[in-house]
């Protein structure tokens, strides 16, 4: 009975880790310009000079002004971006984000399955 409880605790831990990794976004370490961020058409993280982090679904250029689009209360809103207050702009790394969101849970499940098979193996 104790091994069954330990097994369920392990399964709970793995499922919690899977849920945790589902929402991860990896950003490229290279700093890009606002023009490049608008052309990338992907998630963008902007670090301001006063150490605030702004995250946008994408950056757009309209009426000679850059806007960040973000989700708030199920509504898509546009926020004006102050170009003079930007310290760093990073765009989403799609490849690494996909690898993290799919690869890590598959690896965890594989290790769990291997551990389970080895634990019930008579050898």
C-alpha cells in the first residue's frame, strides 16, 4: 500500500510539472529593434529603463507609432510603446519554446514509464 501511495505522489508531481511547463515562453537573448519586433509577428518582451517588463502578443506600427497588443480580460488591447524608455527588446524563440513545451513533458513521462517498468520487473 505504501508503494502505491508513493506512486500516486510521483504521478501527481509529474502532472503538476506538465501543467507548469505548458505556458512557458522562451525569448531570444539577442536584443532587436522595434522594427524587427514588428516584422517578427510573434510574442515580444520589452525591458524598460526603470526595470519594468512588458510582454506583448505582438508589436505593430500604425500612424508613426509602435503599439504592443496584449490580452486583458479576454479583450485585445493596444498599448503605446515609448521608444525612449526601452532598454531591451526580445522576441519569442519559437523552436526552443516548442521544445520546452513538448520535449520536457515527454522526457519526464519517459523517465517515469522507465522507472515504473523497472520497479515491476522481476529482475
